[in-house]
C-alpha cells in the first residue's frame, strides 16, 4: 500500500491527443497541467495566467 497522498485532479478540457487538467497539490497550491502527447507542461497559477494571456494574444490567422 502506497503512503503517497492522493492528489485531487480535474480535467478542464481534452481532445483525442491533448488534455488540460488541474491538480490540487498537498501544499495547497493548484497546478495547471497541459498534456501534449508524451510531453506534460506544469504551470503554477501565475504561469498559467501568463500562458493564457499569450494564447489569447495570438492573431486569429494563427488559430486556423
């Protein structure tokens, strides 16, 4: 039996190949996790906010 704590997670969005989910860490901090195939990016709240700002700043032509 594992003594590691269970970390609550919640899926925010997913497609066939990608997923975004949150994890409530044992220290009380929420992380945002972006799974891109075999790569996972982990963001703290401030980093996630900046990442979303970056994505929203993309020109419409870049999202087609």
